[in-house]
C-alpha cells in the first residue's frame, strides 16, 4: 500500500461533510473540537491540506495545526464553496 503524499482534512461539521466533500478527505470537525481531539492521528511529516466551507474555520484549524508542530499546512482559499464555483469535482452523497 502506498503512503499518501498529503493529508486532506475537511474541518466542517459532519452534516456539512455529508452534503459533499473532496475525494480522499477526512472529516475532522473544527467547531466540534474533533480536529483537536484527533490531531495526533495525523502525520506531522506529511503536508496537510485543510478546508471548510468558505475559509474561516480552516484558517483557525491551520493555525492550530502549525502550533502543534505540523510544518507544511495549506488552506483551500475560499473553501469548498470556491472549489464548487470553479466547477471542480466534489463527491456527492
């Protein structure tokens, strides 16, 4: 099994995640504290790509990840809303 090159983290709520998400994303709700509870399950040596609906929660989550020692953290500018508006693929329920 190949090791992933990056970790894709969706920090929206479980209900939001269920409406559609990026392929390969794991849902770690920022507002519900799930990201902070499960942060140790992520690999600090791999890049983390984090997104939410519009970018506000992902900015806070990215800051928390960096403060916890994650060296390479990217944020999806404009969140999944901008992704969808660009016509890019989303896994729908």
